[in-house]
C-alpha cells in the first residue's frame, strides 16, 4: 500500500489518519474569461497536477485535475499515509493546452507558465488534519529548489521560502482572479501628441505554435516568457515620412533614409524623397539604418519599444490576440501579402491608417487600444537584440518585470507584418531580424511620467 489521494467527498467518512488539503488560487481561471474580459487571458489556468512524494524522492501518487470553473475551487483532497510516509506534496497549476506528455502519459506543465508550490509534512497526521494552501499568481514561473534546504515560492514577498510555511486559513470561497498583478495600470501622465496610452499589466511573450521555423531571419519565439510591463505611451501610427522631414528641419543629424533605387530590388519602394519633397509624407518611413531609427525616437524624447512593450500592445495587453486586430485570419483588413499571394494589390507601403476601417472587410488593422498598422504595412524595429527566448538574457525566474535583452550582436528584432509578408508573419509573437529595407520601419514609445 502507498499514500493515496482522494477527493474530500470520499474522505469525510474515512476513518484513516490523513491530511486534508484545501487549495485556493488568486490566478484567473479560463472559465472566468467570458464574464470578466478584463482579466488577461494569457494568465489564465485550468489544470492542477498533484504529486505526493516520499522522503527518498519516490512519487507515491499523482492526480491530474481539469478545473477551469470557479465552482471547482477551492479544491479539496486527502493524503492518506499507508506504507511509506509522504514527506512533501507538489502542486502545479497551469493551462492544460500548454502542457506536454511524458513517457508515462502524464501531463508535464510548462515551467515558465506554472505556479509550482511544494508543501512539506514533517510528521504523520493525527486523525483528520486540514491544511489551507493558496497558489499565488505571483509565483508563476518560480521553480522550487529541491536541493538542501528545500525551497518553494509562497507569494510575491516569499519567492524562495521554507515549504513548511505559508499555510493559510482553510479557504471556503474562491479567490480566483484577484491577484493585484492582474490589475491594469493606467497611465498617470500625458504622452506627446499622436500617442496612445498602453496600460501596464501582464502578458506572455512568444508562442509554442511558432517553434520549428527554419529561416535565418526568424528568431525563436519559444519558450514563452511571462512579463509585467509598466504603462507607456506609443505612437498611434508608424513614423511617417512627414514626421521625419520635420525632424530634419528641426536639426536631426542622423543618416538620411535610403532613396528609392529602381535598379536595386527591394529599394524601389523606399519612401524617402529628400528633405524638401512632401509627396510621400503620409507613408511610413522605411529603408532606415538602425542608428537612424534610434535617433528618430531619441530626438522626439522617446525610444524604440522593447519587445515586451511591443507584444504587450499588439497582443491586447495580455488578451493573447493572434493578430493585433484579433483572431480573424484574412488579408482584407491590413496591408499584408500585397507583393504576391491572395492579396496581391496595392504593392508597397500605403498611407498610415489606410486599413483603420476598410470598406470591404469586417475588421481593420486596429489594436485593442486603437494603434494602427501593427499587423501590416511595414515591420517595426524594437530595441532588443535578436536573441532566442532560451538565451540567458531571457531566462528569468518567475515573471519578468519590464525585461529587455541587453546581450547579443547588432541585429535587432523586428515585430509585425508588412506589405511583402503574409498573415503568418503578422502573428503578434512572430520575431524576425530587422533588415533595413522597403518593408521595415518603426514607431516610438515614451515613458509615462506624471
């Protein structure tokens, strides 16, 4: 006989000595998302894996629960000691669709997107004893240390603590979705004209569906990275030729964008015509050296967005949008695939905002916060070097706060799609290497200062 797991309903009349564990969480549940759309879908969980472990590390029992509804919580079960005494309990809460399957057919939660809590039993139960445990969303991605001394995350203030601590009063009502980390943080200042406030909050960067892309210009978007981003202001549109002409007139000294060259493929649709030519003013600026993109934002009092900021804005601030406009998979609502393919018309960049509300489409290239052309027109450079998400600079323990990769070579990551690319490249998590060309431009961000 070994330690067993049983639902509380089966243990009420069970005379055996046992720990009755009652588990609550302040993370959001997938079943809450319809009625509480303000909760970030990227943060939602719906599964719990329970492992009972002996002193020698042997796994004595496992139970996998699918628990997406608030009515499923608090979760109660009994741990009955018969034979090897259980030393610890491991509780892992996660989104079931993100798990993999091991050789035994058990689900393996993704470490970076799992609340992983260890609870120790320093003695056997005397009769029926209850323990209250809260799985804190602040512990998402914080892995327990199984070296001596054993450590686990309990809450935001106790990220590596003794697993015998942190018990709570046995919960009787669910607290799902109440973590303060889930509350959007509005801007408190005022951004420059033409910018939009992007409220701070939780998002997940990357997508497991984008693994295995074999292309020298594509940067791995796995494993996904949970982040919290502070509020900021972002250009509503891509930086235009007219904006850059005004900057040069005001003293910008950076290298000028490349002029169009009909004899060189890829440069024939460069939009810059010189400082005194206003004919292209409504088009996004393109064909820019990296240093020039930095200088354009700096002289305006801003900077290029980090990858975390860009994807937080494009994904709907944790809403997990596939494209900046939502889930609709069609090319009619954005300046995408115009070079070849089903949308091959209007080749080249178009005036910013052209697809804000197209007549022949049910949606336009408009984000949750009203940003235009995040999905198409030109791809947009960020401030982060082109490093995969498994690189050391992205290997955060827990939720990363305002991350930026400061390692790597001179290549930068670009985000979003362009007039030359198809829908797949417009995926909010797609990462590629920025190449100064006719399909590459920028937008700037600005700090939120009271």
